[in-house]
C-alpha cells in the first residue's frame, strides 16, 4: 500500500502534512502497550490453572458460608472462621476435587 500525501500549497514539492496509510501507521499504540497475553503454547496451561483456581475458590467460599449458618455462627468472627477452614486437609480436598472437576468439564466440553 502506497502512502497517501495531502496537497500542500505552502511549500511546493515538500509536504509537511503527510498522512501515511501504510503498515507502519496501522498501529495506534506503541508495541510495549500491547495486552499481556500468554504465549500460545502456554494458553491451555493458564486456562487449566484459572479453572482449577476458580473451583478451589468456590470450595472455600462454600466452606466459609457453612461456618456462618444459624447453628455454627453464634459469636464467630471472620478470623476464627478462616482459621477453622484453612487447613492442610481442606486444601488437599480442594485441589483434588478441583482437578476432578476440571477433567469432567473438559470431557463434557469436548463431548458436547
């Protein structure tokens, strides 16, 4: 694509008002301002990590809501509830169930 030049009557032969429509002018922002996206080969790994983290978040939020039910929540503070649910056992259960959930969702996503 050739550059398009505007007509300049002030200085014949030399145009100060140049409009380029070539490949260099298509970029509106500097290269360093491009969005941060992972490389294509790491995309499935990032997707799996985000999905597993979301399932772990849902697991812990469910446990936290269970700590503040009418039966358990009499006089409990948030700090006490968090110390009660954040344990190694709960974390192991959350990770295992998140990976099982991820595998099931990937299977259903490819099947349907």
